[in-house]
């Protein structure tokens, strides 16, 4: 089984005055197989940047991101694409659904890109739509779905194809309390059942009681546990 490891990772972005800002500052974090970890923090604290590096969508400026002992930044372009498509189930905060495509087509899209037939991909994706409560909406175009339904399609897409790593950016951001709890439990249970690491960026107060471990990221620095009052943070 493979663990996700971040070793002293640093990510900088250019600032308006020509200098740079460290969005992530020497963060070290290991998420073990069958472990579900929640990452809290205010807007701009570096949480999404951290997830993007774990997914191989951004390379760290210093340090290393490893999955199963392999350094992601050292992969070739083809190997990195395969890692993202086959190993990683990523729930994007912005959904990134294809307009006009149905919920089922959107949930199937990773498999279609990997050479599966439409019939095969649809058969694999449909049970995940059912697991997130959208079995009866599978044939609806994504444009006709509510924001919460679109979010659940994005979650189903991430889970389709048996990923070996789960990364989720605000997976319950557009869901009501009951549905959010259902999704958090689903992600946690899949992590445990399939013995895969899961890292969730969230502001959902429920997550702390449902995951195995929590951390806070503030100004790019990681701390153990929850060191902020969720009731006083202005979330995006």
C-alpha cells in the first residue's frame, strides 16, 4: 500500500513588487494508507496549493512530494499524466464539469480519456453516482443540475476508476449538513476499506469528528490539530 509524503515542501508565487511570497513554507506531512486527514485553514493559507502539489499539478520549489516512494516531480510528462489519471481521485472546488455533458458522462470522463469504451466507463461510473445520491439524475446535463448536485458529480468522477489516493478541495462546500456528513463518511470509509490515503481540505466543522486526524495550515505553516475557531473565520 502507498503513502502520500510531503517532505519540507515550499511553493512560492511572484508578488506585484517583483519579489515572491511563500504560499507553502517547509511543510512535512505523511498520510498513511487507510488514513483520512482533514486540513483546515483560512482562505489564502496555502491549502489548495498543497493539494495541487500532491496531485502533481504543481511542482514544489523546494522539498519533495512522494507517492508510494516515487517523487512526483521526477516523473516524465507522460508518467505524471498517468499518475493524475489513474492513481489520483481529485475533487476540485470549481467542479470542472463539461457543459452540456450528462452527469454520467462527466463522471465517466477520466476513464474515457484512458481508453475505456463509453459502455465500460458508464458501467463503472454509474454506481458512484448512486453512492452520492444521483442515480436518478445520471442522464441530466450538468447545466441542469444544482450546485450541490454538480459537486456530487465531481465527487463521483473522482471515485470512479479505483484511485489509490483521494484528494478533495472543499468536498462539502455546496452541500447541506446531512449531505455533507454523508459525503465525508463516504470518503473516510473508502479510505479505510481500500487502504488508500485521503487528504481533505475543508472548513466543514463535521470533518473533525469523522476523519482520523486534523491539521491546520496558516500562512503556509502546518500545525497539528485545529488551532482556529471555525466560528470566527470568514470563509470564501
